[in-house]
């Protein structure tokens, strides 16, 4: 049995520390209900799949913070090559794949290979050495503290329950306001 998105993300709120959290696509609708940190960045670009690259850039530029990217399976499939790039750059980066098997915010269509793609094997084959996979919330909760310790990059594959029919979320703040807020929050810790 898979876990609810809200429950899966609640685990991250307890482990994030001072890391930047980049929410993308479907997680943008839920993350602001769980966290209102100036280190939250809600990334809804015009092209899917760019969240991990943004997270890598932030983790490399801000190693004292690091970054957690909340990425959907559909988004990751749009840019699988990012895993190879991420593996080549040791950085405090956690990619949390929220796999519901569907393009949730465009009507719930199944993603290619839904239920058959082994994302953990893809991440390992790309060269990421710290790879974890969870279907049960309790297992995720019990392992999270250990996962968020140590070096990155880290890839976490969570199987979550789909929520078909939700509308494309809007970031809680305009993009420019988020950028200014994030820059200010990162400057305080420099």
C-alpha cells in the first residue's frame, strides 16, 4: 500500500533542518500547508523536470544549506538525464521522488511505465550511491533521520497515492517574491 502525499511530506518537515525545499507540480499544493519557511521555493515552470537541476545548482552554491527537491514521477521522466549529472557532482542534495503513477495535475493520465519503472535502479545506474525506496509510511518515517544525515546526492523513491482530478496548483507567492525571499534567507546564514 502506498502512502498519502501529505503524510509523506510531513516526514520531510521534521528532517529538513535549514535545507532549501523546492516543491514542484503536485507537491506545490500541499507543501505550503506543512511549511512556511523563507527557505521554501515553489517551482512551477513552463517545462516539467527542471526541479532537480535547480536543486543541484542551489546545493552546489549553498553547501551549508543543501536542497531537497520534491519531484513527481512524470516530471522526472521528462528529464531522466539529470540523474547522471547529479551523480557527477557531490552535493548536499536530496531528490525525493513522489511516484503516484500519473500526471496528476493534467487529468490523471498514467505516466509511461507506471508501476513498471524501477526508479531506484535508474538512480543507481546513473551513479547515485545513496538510493532508498519506500511504499509504507512507517518504513519511511523510521528511516528518514538516517537518510537526511551524511553526504549527498541522495535519491528517495516514495510510492504515494494518486489524487486524480486536482487542478494545477499556483505558488502561494509570485515567483519574484519567492526569489527575493530565498535570497534574503540564504544571505542571513552566509
